C-alpha cells in the first residue's frame, strides 16, 4: 500500500517512539530507518523521547534568481513581521547583487485554507517569482493529532503549492514551529503540551511529504525550534524571574530569538551560502585584497581602508535575552551558515594583535588571524550598524503598510466593487516605502587597524 504521507504523521509517532527510545538511552541516536525514509538524529534528553521526526531534506543550491519577487506567506507569526523583516533586510544588504524584492502576506489566525482562498488576489496579483510558506500552527487546531485533520492539512498545503507552480512560482514549504505553552486564548484547545507538539511534529512531516511530492524546497522550523526550546534556558542562564522563552510569551508567537530560527531556516532553504565577504591582509607587505562586493581603497601603517557594497547582518543585544536577535543566533548556526564576513591576516607566528574595526577592538593571536576570524559575529557594534539600521527601519515601515494594504484595503468595501482601483491607489502609497529601502542602502567605507601586542 502506498502511504498518503509518512507513517509517523499518523500513529507511528507513538508506536515507534518506545523502540527508538530504548535504542538511544545513554547516547545520541544515529539516524534510524523504520519505514521508507530516515529519522532525524535526536538528542539524548527525555524531552525528545516521544518524538521521531522524519529527516528533513538538505537545503540545496541557490534557489533565488536575480530580480526575484519574493512573497513571504503565513499566519499571525508571519504577521508579526519579525522573521520576514530579518529575511528582507538580509536579502537587501547581504546579497544586494541578487536584487530581490519582498512582500509579506501574514494574516493572523490563518490556516492553509484561508491563504488558498485569498492567494490569487492578495498575492498572485503582484506576480511573485518565489514564495515561502509558514503554515501549520493554526492548522493543528491546538489539539492532539488526528488523521483526518492531517489529510486536510496535506490537501490544502498541496493545493497552495500547485497554484503557485501553475503561475511559475518557485516555492519553499515551511513547517510549523513548536509550542512553548498551551494556547490559553484558543477556546477549542485540548490535550497536553506534548500532545500539541507531537501534532505539530506530525504536520511537519506531512509538509516534508508535500514538498517532496511537489518537487519544491522545505524549511524545517519545528525541529530546530523544539531543540532550542529544551536547551536554550540552561545555555542562557534562565531564571523564574527572567525566563528564556523560545516560542514567545504566549508559547505560540516567538520573540526575536525564535524568529531568528525561522529566518535562518527559510534563508538556508533558499540556498544562500552565507559568504558576505573575505578581506585578506599581509601586514609585512602592507597589501590587502577583498572578495566581490568589497574594494580595498588603501593600505598603510597597518591600517586598511575598504569600501563595501555588501553588508554583514548586524545583530546586537543581550545574549541571554530571548528578545534579542544576537541571542537567537546562538540557537542555530546563523553566523556560520549565513553571515561570514571574514578577516584573514598574515603576521609572524607566535605574535598577538589588537584588531580595531570602527570604534571597537578585539585581540587575536597569529593562528586565529591566519585561519580567519568572523568580524560579523565578533563585532556586534561595527561600522555597518548605522547604515544597516536605516535599511532595517525602512523595511519595517514597508512591511507594516503591507499588512494594512492587504488586510484592510484589499478586503475592504471598495475592493469588492473595484479591486484594481484599490490596488492602484495603495501601490502609490507602498512604492515610496519600497523606494526608501533602496535609498537607505549604499556603500560603507570602513577601516581595520592592527597593533602588535607585546608579550
């Protein structure tokens, strides 16, 4: 019998869990095969005993093309305009050569059927060429998994993907995230928190099946978020007075740290390689080179001046605060995968050096400098921050209007009688906001200085 979707998305999640748990007590499990597919390796922690998520496919090569029009689609978590803002700002400043433009289409309370009904007018009107989808939290209906609802989710998610494909839109199917609490504002909720997360895990596996069946990309949000939820409080010194809540205050809507996980998963699934730039310096010869997007203006007296038309992603904030983007970058390998602005320096072996970038300094030894250091992570405050903030603020203003444009204007009284007129009128408001993003982005000239430290 051919499976409609993975066994673990039905009852196998429960049946196989005892077997796998027995095999993995006291050690980290290797990928195990119970059916026609692999399972994720899972940590040796009791919180994961009941979970056996299907192994997610690898991101793949670059999916983006120059001049793409990206639609970021999802429910209220998307309407928070946090992971979508990270994504748009990243695409604007980190890979400007791709010239990708973005619209976000988040709608609070939405399930897959809701977006399916509105996607033609709200989204396809603007002829996107690529789309990311993040649905499943509301589709879970905040209760334990049942087969009928799983089939309903698969059918509607598949229909969305097919509609996009019919319009030649490349697609990334995203899983739901995890829940941190029972949603106390949902009247129909039932079951325990673990049962709800098992449901979300099952919907994740169904989303993988949809992506594979339709030959599109998949972005895994649930599994990295669940692991972060378990381990982050201990890693970030959480207390009762200052908890570390990956899934957010209400357990459903993540703060900035949890949103970083979502953005990381989506950006990786777009096939981005994270190479922001490399600057190579030979202090003995007083020479330097830089990769594409960066031009060395001068080298003299252990000081290198560079003009960059690509920015690193600037992330500041308290490492122990779940509302900090910088903290979120410790939950997944965001810097390693997506934000490498590397400095390599040839200096005599056994020496130590102070590296000053802008107004801040770090100390490195010769081996570290030869291997390369990631300035984007080591210098949260750096010469790009002001320019980065201007772009990010412009992105925030545009995305805020996009919510108003879609939810208020496109579904208002006037649009029912003359939708095209509403589109024309509201685009005249949105376009200057989009132009402001481009105007905020420009080359940044910065200096890196080196001083030998006596031992």
